C-alpha cells in the first residue's frame, strides 16, 4: 500500500505545478465517422468521449471496462495511432499534436505500445533479431549493426529468452514467448511510457502471471510508466497503482487500486468487482453477485444523461437529465449523483 501511495503522490504533486506529469489526458475525445453512404444520415461513433487523467513517473495506470467501452481506443489515441478529435494529450507538458521535427521523433521513440495479439503483431517473414533491430535502425540508434545485434541479444535475455533465439522466426515460438519478443521490440527504443493493450488476454492462464511479473520487473529496473488496459480485474489490481473504470467512452470512477477494489463508489464498478471469481467456496456463496440487465448501449447514439442509467440497479429519473461529472471524494473520483 505504501508503494501505491508514494506513486500517487508523485502524480498529484506533478499536477500541482512542480513538474509536468509523464502523461496528461485532458478532455480527450476520439470519434469515428461510420456513415455508410453519401446520402445516408451522418453517424458518429463516440468511442472516447471527454476523458481526463494523468500518469506520473514510474506509475502504472490500469484501465478496465467491458468490451466496446473505448479503453483500447484511448490507448491507441495516446500513442497517436488514432487522431484526437477533441481535447489534448500532453507528454511531459507538451501537446503531442503540436510536436514537430526532433521533438516529434523523440516522442515516437519514448512512447511505445505492446499489442494484444502476439501472433498478429510480429512479422512472420522476419527473424526475431530483425524484428527487434528494426526500430533501432529506423531511429538510427547505435553506430553499427554489431552494436544493434548485441543490444537485441541483451533485450532477449532481459525478457527471459535465450540470445541464440535471435535467428529464429516467430512461428517457432509459443504465444507467451512471442509476447516476450514483442516486449523486447518495444524496449529496443528505451521508452519512458508504454501502453499495454491487453497484453495477456490472448495467452494461457498459466503464462499470464509470468508476463505480468516480467512487466513489473522491467518497470522496477528501467523506471517505465505504463497504461495497462485489461479485462482481468484481478491482474489489474495486482499491477496497477491507480485505476480508471470506463463505460461507453466515459471515465466513471478513478482511484488507487486499494480504493477502487476495497471501497468502490460507482454502481458499475461494484458490478464488475462482484463478477471476480473467489477461490474460497464459502466466501463465494456468501457474496452477492450484481447482475446487469441489457447490453452496452451503442456509442453511435448514446443515451442522454448518465450512460449507465439503462442498466443501473439504482437509477432514477434524475439520472437521465444530465451526464454526471467525475467528482472528487478525497482523491477517489466517481461520476454518479447517488453517492
């Protein structure tokens, strides 16, 4: 708990003006035009709709929510795969949309991403060594091919693989090993911030904990900050310092891992946590499971008012009048008028 409090204090101090935080997401919107034809009515998917949070140095910010809530889209927006529709993203105090020249290149080198599917994210025609060395070559890192090869071998060792794997191809490895190769490639540019987009969801359960522990070891050794996007709430609790809960493109709760898991405020967060399997049969029988009716609404025509009101067990007519703001309750934030 002390470590969580320390890292949260770093982020809070940064937000108060002493030093800019690693990443600031300020009222970010990511919309997609999905209009089907020239004469069809305009349809806009509001994948991310007015989300704000900060991530401090050496901090892991966990982002959770159902499929389709916008968490992966937000992660991809932060690394500039998707353009920002509204709001802004600051990297060490600088608007990433306005970075040009050397500053832009520095950002693309220091902000990296680990993708969800280790099978699709590696080029099957390239050897492991070529995959890891390619980013170094693009950014002209190191003076010679020999130095890049030595660095690639070091990174393979760091992620738990053998240096002689450098000449093998991705199809010769298991899913967990491929994800380790993806992590090595990400580390080849010496990043300061990494978006981990569900990096364990495609792996066997027996391998997931190994990858999580590897990410924690790398963070301790290199001081990297993470945005960790995942479905597995128990894994998010284990790796994260602070957690944000997303629903239909909105952030509905934010707090330290201890606050969100120990005393959740938003009814959606309570429902998610009630679905976590409990290993103790007696405790599982006593615990009340919260079942949500209906499906996640479409982000094309989101309902007015609170986005969760159609599935919320405590919703009232008041919930449909205006979207609740994310209010601060002694550092623990939630967007619900019934708190």
